[in-house]
């Protein structure tokens, strides 16, 4: 368990945790939500440390920067590549080829600006339960990876970074650790219903779109799902409904 959790943390962050040993991607997948909790704790600690030093808008911007840096901007890169590919209105084979291109296009740039802007706006608007949201939402975003890997097929025929995550038997028990952030969300009271409802809605919309558009998912699309989920949940939390 500990080894697989550390493998998830090594893959999803740039934290100095040593070199991976006997990495088995599919065994790390269930622990993605727990790795997200670690990211969320770092975010909440930064927020707490600087709230009395800088204006809230500046601290919130620092939080957005931390989320990008701690992941090595891996998911943001996936977001840009996915936007360039999916919104090119090309056939599936051409979409996958565009996603492989390291250059960023107009749609990718716009996606980055919109998602980062929404995150900043959402975090800046957090008041009540601010620390709880900062801890939980990164966990939900990484939990989105676990759900997508469970329900969608990997569609890049030549392989890729994410292929090992789809190699194992995708049992429903692989979603068990998602219950940790869901359980902690009860600290929000009635707002937990809204947060979890938004999470389910975002996951359903994005994964169904992926399924209809390309018939499955790639590593870039996983990264895009995580970024969209994170931005959408911060926006939902910031609205204070």
C-alpha cells in the first residue's frame, strides 16, 4: 500500500521522494485521491502562511502557481494539447496527432488562460471553510483520474505515459480511496452536497464527451480532465451557494 501510494505521489508531483522502484502504474491509480490530499495540504499551508502578509487576491494567485509548480505543469500541458486536438474539428486520427505536437495552438492557449483564471477567481472568492476546500478540491481532481481510468479505454495505439495505468484489472474496489475526500467533505455541511454534485456533474459531462468524441481517453485528456475538474470545483466553492 505505502509503496503504491508513494508511486502515485511521485507521478503526480515533483516532490523529492526518491527514485521509483518496481513502478506498476495500475496499482498506483487507486491512491491518486490520497496524493491529491497531500497537494491540497501544501496548498492550504501556503495559504495559511501568507494570508496575513499579502492581500487575499495575491495569496490566491500564489496558490494557483503552487498547483502548477507542484505537478510540474504536467496536467496543464495535457489541457493545452487536448484543447488543441479536440477543438480542431478533425477526425480522430488527426486529433491524436495534434495532441502529440509539442507546440501550443490558439485553443490550447485559451484553455490555459480560462482554466487558470477560473481557479484564481474561485480561490479568491473562498471565505467560509476556505482551508477545507483548498485541501479537498485537489484530491477530487486527482480522484477524477481514477474514475476516468476505471470507466474509459486508453485509445493511443502506440502507447504513451498513461498506458501503464490502464494495464490492470479495473475493479470497483479501485475507487475505494475516493471515499476519503468524500467523507471529509462532510465537514462542509450542506455544501458537501453541492461540492459532490458538481464533481459528479463535471466528471459525467467530460467523460461522456470524451467517449462520444474519440471513444476513450489519452494521458493528455486525463490531465485536461483534472484541470477542468479542479477549476470547476473551485468556482463552485467560490460562489458560496
